[in-house]
């Protein structure tokens, strides 16, 4: 490999790594030479060449054949190579250990039936030499073809491995239950429909979004000047509050949407008034008028405050269930936090967890585990007393070789670490697919 080629390859690989790490799309809507914005990849390459003379000398538009390191084909090759390296690291880490399934990859399927999805997973497992028998948890989006009790993907996997316990996002389920109960009331149901319309029409165009942000900007400036925003830390906190308006929107959970609607009430009304005054579209003007009338009605305001209070009660629990480090420590942290409590109180819950996995713990194992837990707790009572989370406990056991001495206890901890509680990140991923999976960006492939 000559020096010039290596320089070009290194530059394009650096840009590829950056875009992948940040989760940014590569392609632009107009990548022609005359385009003012050719997309993230080409624009970063241009930025790179302007700041590195060596790269500038080798990266030119006249490069022939496989020297065209900026071409879509090379971009795909580099992303595939990065994906393969990341996958290999993960697989080497898993080896023959147990694991949970959330998302393996995005693949094309003939249809979205559970059978086709199961086939795609089987093919990926075979490709990466993963055994379905080592699966201990599965979590997906909550649609019926994924979680259906009889024919869904969850059920098909459970038929082959009863230990692959399914978890839908606990936080999402909590919110769905609260909203479903609330919407059973016609007035509340109408309220949420109007809120959705307000959110949609307020953010329907860049012009309206900019107007909304400018109104919030002006409102905060006015509050600062009047001294309505008081901070014990002076200007520092005020600047932070001022800065948050740049990306302000009405998105988020039902609870946060209501909070943001209440806090930006006057700005939202002014945007709706602008839509009405604009008059370029009779339908939009009519909708804006209806929404203004609705927002200024007693019933709408009353229900808004009522739902804020109701959803606020469950909001803290919802946030706790969405934490990235959430797992079954709800059960096993008792082992760490209650080391000094009577043995029977902490071990009983742990033994219940073992009973969930008959394939991992035979009847004999469970009898031995009961004794092993007692010995383990007595043995590590002082040494592990300062450990606060399950991951650190597992590392400490390996470091002290207690994972081999107390092998059944360690396997119990492994199971707890791979059990799924929150799948919110998966649901958010599928929700954002519509942003990156456009016809143009599909050219980059699914990788």
C-alpha cells in the first residue's frame, strides 16, 4: 500500500469513525459539486483536507478507480468493516456466556410476520455462532407480531428456550396503563387529541419552529431583565436557562408534553395566532382558530392541570425504570445492601430467582445454592460491604476468584445482569428509523 493511498484511507476512516460514533447519517440530499452542503461525510472530508496539507495533496477529485476514497462504495465498505470489528469485540466478550436479545441488526425480511423475524434471528445467530440455548432474555417493541402470546416472535423463541424470558419496557407499560385508563374518559381522550394537534401544527414547519423559539427567547430575556428569574448562582444559571430555548420543543412523554405546553403557553398561542393570520391555507387557519378556542376554554385548562397531577405521580417511577443501568438489582442488591441482615431474609428472594431458570439450576443445584448462599454471605460480608452495584460485585468476585468457589451464586449474578427490565432504547431506535431510513439514505445500506 503506497503512502498516498494509506493517507486517503486513514482520513476517510477517521471521518467514518466519527460519524458512526455520533450516530450521524453519511449522505446529503444534494452531493453535486455545486451543492453548498454535500452531507456530513463529504463536508467532513473537505474540512479535513483544509486543515491537513498531506491529506489535501492526496485527496482530489481526479483520483481514479479504487483511489476514489470518497465514493459511496468505499463508504459502505468502511462502515461494514467498522460494524464487523464492533461485532467481533462483542462476540469475543460473550463467548459461551449467557446473554439477552434486544437488537442484533437491521436486516431485510420478506415480510414482518413473526415467522420471518424468527428466521432472520436464527440466521444471524448462525452467522455469529451464537446459541439460542444461551439466551436468557428478550425485549422488543410492544407490537403484536413481536410479543404475541401465541404466534409472536416472543412465543416462537420461548418454544425453543423457555429461559428466554420476555420483557417489554416497564416504563412504557406504566405510561400506557395510565394513559389507557385516563383516555377511557371521553373528555380526557379529547384533551390528548387536541394536545397532539397543538404539537403537530406548532412544529409543522421550520418557520413555525423558529418563531416558537424566538418567542421563548424573547420571553426569557424579558424575565431576566425584570428579575423574574432568580438564581442563587447569579448569571451562570440564567445563561443556562437562556441557552435551553435553542432546542426547545413540545416533544417527549405525555407528562413532559403537558409540562412544556404549560410553561410555553403564551408562545404556543402566539404561533397559532400567526398561523391564523397567515391565511395562506384555509384549513390551517380553521384548525388554528379551533385550537386557540380550545386552549382558552375552562375545560381544557382544568383537564391539563388534572393530567399533570396524575401523570406526575407516576413520572418518577417511569424515569427510574428508564435508567440505562436498570436491571434485576431490585432483587439481588439485597445481597450487597443487606449483608448484615439475617440470612433468611436476603436468600429467599435469590432462591426465587433461581427457580425461574430450571434449565440453569437443577433441583440439586437449588439445594446446594441454598447452602452456598449462606456460606457466601458470611464469607464476603466485610470484604464486599462497600460495593453498591451488581456489575462491580461481579467484577470483584472474578478478581478474588470467588466466582469459581461460589459458582452457583456467580451464575445467579450473571443471570441478573442480562435480564431485561427497560427496552426504552429499542423503542426509541425504531421511532427514529423514519428519520434515517429515507429513500436517499437507503443507498448507504442498512449497516
